[in-house]
């Protein structure tokens, strides 16, 4: 199970996620209670081993601005939320980045079709709510889009309302390739808890 811990902002939380076995770490470079500067993200990279994906997260910024911020931070992945296009994904790939594209359960079916991203992230209909939802319903949205253009099984992350107590059940119900967590490992909004990070990663990976 691929596990991404998002919204990290301190060396302590990054080290906890790495030690627990997280496969990817998310640094929010857009307006958010979890926002960090490009300089802070670059500093946090000092404790991220090369085998762990370091992801810059953006919402509605123009792709050119997002790419500039990722370059400044020294990250090798970009996560794109909002209304995105195949052009955005292609531009990120041209910049030698790997791409996570986020959709929500409120989006139309067309949003779930591949735009060439490396990984799709499927969030709840109300992103950021921290509330659990019917994770099995993702299977209906992925449907015929469960393979990439080359016929390889699609890689996608389940997100929204996940925490250590429900992640194993949710991932099984959704048939998810991986999971993404942020608020589910916080002691308060925007503040990560190292024990909750550890418990979540261990529960997800079994």
C-alpha cells in the first residue's frame, strides 16, 4: 500500500513520516492552514531520503506559477488540485516532474479519465472536511478508467476523512492502490501529531 502524508511543516513531522515508512510527503505551497514557503520546503527536504517522493501541492494557481514554486523548493513531484487540463500535466512532465492530479467525488465523470498524470488522487465531495464517506463508491467512479492508456493498472490514491482506525477498511472497500492523509494525523488543524502519523502509516501498510 502506497502511503502519502500531506501538509507537513516541521522537521519532526517529516522525520516521523519517513521513519514510519511513508512513500510520499506533501508540502502545501498554496493558501492553507498547512501552507509552507518554498524555502521551508527546501529546508525540510534535508531529512527526506531520495526514495521518498517529495510533493508540492497546489490548488488553482496557473501551472507556470506552480512549476516555478516547485523548482524553487527543489521538489520532484507536483500535486494539482482544481480545474486542470492535459496541458497542465504535460507542462509538469516537460519540467521533469511527476504528477499527482486530484479530483473529488463531486466532479463529473470526465474528470476521472486520465490526463496523463502519474497518479490520480480521489478526494471526498467536500475536500478538507475531515469526514468519512462511502469509500466503496469510488469503484463506480473509476469504473472503466481503471487502466492507463497503455493498459497498465491505474495508480490512484484514496483521500478524505481517513485516519488510523478506518484506513485499512476504507482502502479495501475502495480497492485503492494507495492512500493520502492530512487532517487525520493532526492534533489540531494544521498541527501534525507524530504518534498519529506513525499509527496511520502502520495501519495502512498492515
